[in-house]
C-alpha cells in the first residue's frame, strides 16, 4: 500500500478533557483497495509536493452531509434513524476518477458510478437530519474525496497535482456502509484527524 508522507500520519496528541460538542459529518468511505489504487496514482505528487498538507489515506471519505459543531447528545439522537436508513438501502456502485482543485488550494479526486443513487442517498440523509431537529448548512453536493491542501506560499501545488490525476480512472467498488464521523478541527495544532463514531451496513433495497 502506498502511504501519504509520514509527517501526515502522526497520531493526535492527547488533549484536554472531552469537549461537550463534536464536529460531525455523514459520509461514505472507499474500500482499502480503491484507496490503494488512488494512492499509487498519487505517488508522483507525493514526491513532487511534499509540503502540501496531505490528508491521511485512512481519512479519505465522500461527505454526504456536513453538520458542523454540535452537542455531543446529537450523536445519540442520530444513531437510530441513520441505522434504519442504512438498513433500507442497497450498496452503491462507485469509482474514483480524475482530479481537480477548489480555488487552486484544495486537491480532490472525483467520483464516478451511480451518481443518481449517491445524490438520492445524500438527499435522504439530509432530510433525516432535518427531521431530527438538527440545523445545518445544506450546501449542494459535489461528490469528491479531498486529498490535500496547498500552503499559502506554494498555491500552484494543488493545480499541478490535479493535472496529474486527469487521466486516472479507478476500478468500480461498492460503498457498503454509512458512516457517522467526528473530526478534531479547531482542537489543537497538527493535521486534521477523523474517527468513525459508528457505521451501518446497507442491507436493504431502496
């Protein structure tokens, strides 16, 4: 397996007592084989742009709904309905394809496959979250994996790395689980880290 630069795979430093809030999002995650395939394609970019802020490979995800900073009690509120939603859905057939950048700063890889199903799932997730009384900013879905961010003194890195991904077409894979994820954004120095709070398999037929 090709790994991101070592300095971006450090373990988070132990911090203060647990916060009463948590930054949440709901997402899909590619399987290891799909991530390995993309990581291999990124090898030249890792070598050419070591100062980029590369996301850890284990943190790659497709965000369906970003909920923001919420009380920890929101997790217990969302667990049962998200489990029911996943139980009523089949896995989605997706693939990683190409690359691009946001504002010449954020490097991403695109998503291919059952995009209609992906948008339908995102709509269902967002509706469910709203019905639970959770207020969040529902930005339009732009399916992608965020891979890295350029530093301010080297803004062209994301553009160059995106060009290197232009011809990439990954093998299809099944998105088999719905993930509720928390992050440590704003909780100290170092790279952003994510952790699965819980994940539910897609076991039904929608």
